[in-house]
């Protein structure tokens, strides 16, 4: 990653991924919405 790169980023990641990779590189995250089932759990299919 380079400064000002756009990176597709799932919101269901550990914060270390966000802070360690994106912020230090200067990249800009584009957050994706996680698909959830009727119970609020993230779908795996």
C-alpha cells in the first residue's frame, strides 16, 4: 500500500489490521458492509 491508495476493507476485522496496515501506510479504507442473517450474525455463505 502507498499513501492515498484506496483499500477495500471489511468492518469485521481486528483493529490492528486497521491501525497497523492502513493508517501507517497512509491508505484510505473503503469499508464493506457485512451480510448478516436475521439473528444478526455474519453470514458465511
